[in-house]
């Protein structure tokens, strides 16, 4: 297995003994760049023995100076890649929410409209819009055998096809947008996104406002993300204090018996807080470890 360090890539055998070392250039800027690009699956071994390995190639004084400059360079490079990307995902996530509403409205309107012409049609809204855009009036459909619906003119057909095309295009764009947000969220916050559905994770990021703000939130604040309106009503003495925000709709919380969901949400929020901080402050991929710890805690809560 390999482990990255500020001075290079160390390769270990099964017993944890160093088998090979690929040293970076002794330039903090270049070393930081290599560090970001390199693979890593033996970080625990590296953390335990790094200084002993490093002192074989550096004097104590030179190592301390190098590490100091390396940390500054690494922070700058990681921030330069993160700043802006989280904002792009936030905008994309917000646009997706609006696109979902628009797509659903257009598809529903298309179905209601065309049902006057072909009420016997049983296709789902997405397929229906695709068929109308492609074939137009019911008589052009391959499986059409007859209908009690109203006849339509060529002008009616043209307008219907145009509207159905718009509805179908919006639906297809929604799917592309979902894919973009999922992939982007996994890049911006791989640990955080591994603990829940990536689209829901993006909504958490959007509610927080940035990765920096999300990473600096307490677990209780993360638990209440999405419940701001209810919280404000409570603060104005006009409602009860909310116990959950968006975290309640996650698959993990919903998988727990209702009387234990509060405890599950608290445990979940704590792990989300940890994941967000790792994503923002270090960039390490500890998703497998955090996910396993969370699964174990939820099993205990379920009993």
C-alpha cells in the first residue's frame, strides 16, 4: 500500500515496512502540488512513522522549515481549488430544485391537456411527453386503436407537440442537472457526500451557504439545517422548537423506528459535522471509516 506525505510517496509491505520511497522535489510549492495529485491508502502507517522517515532525508531544522512552508502552500492550493467550486454546486443545486418544479408542472400540464384528445392513454408523464413530441396526434401513434377523446386540428397538434417537447426537454435537463450535482458534490465534499444521497448533501451545502460555513457548524446546527423558518417562529414565541431539518428525510433516519429517530439524527449530525470538517480543512478521504462508524452507531440505536 502507498501513503503520501509532505516529502514523498511511501510504499509499505503487508508488515508495514517501507519498501520504496518516491521523494518529491524539495520545493514546498511543487511538493504540495504532487501531494494533492498522489494516491493514498496507507495514511495511518504514514502518520505514525512520518517524522522518523523524514529525518533520514532532512535535518531537524530543515524539516521543520520545510513542513511550515509546505503547509502554507498546501492550504493555498486546496483553497484555490475549493473556493468557487462549492458556490457552483450551490447554484446548480438551487437551479435543480427550481427545475424539478418546472419539469413536474410542464409534464402534468401536458398530460392533462393531451388526455382530452386521448383519455385512454396510460403512459407515465415523461413517456407521454416524449410520444407527443415525436408522433403528435393520437392517430399517428403506433399502438393507437381508437379513442373517445376530442378531435384536434393541425394547429392544435402543432401547439401540443411544441409544448410536449418543452416538457420533455425540461425533464431531460433535470436528469442531466442531477448527474452534474451528484458528481460535483462528491468532488467538493467526498466525505460528507458519502454519508447521504449526494443530491440531499448538496441541499445541505446550499442551506449552509458554503463549505467553510458548513465545516464550522456545530452538529446541532447541521441537524436543524432546512428548518430555519420553524426555528424563527419558535424564537418569536410562535411555535415549538424544531427537532430536525432536512436530515429527517434522509434514508438513514427514515430507516430507524420513529421513536428512535431523534437519537439517530443526533448521531448522524455528529458524523456529518466531522465529515464536513475533514473535507474542508484536510481533504483526506476517510469516507469508508466514517461511514462504517455511523452504520455501527445506527445498528446500536436500532437495537
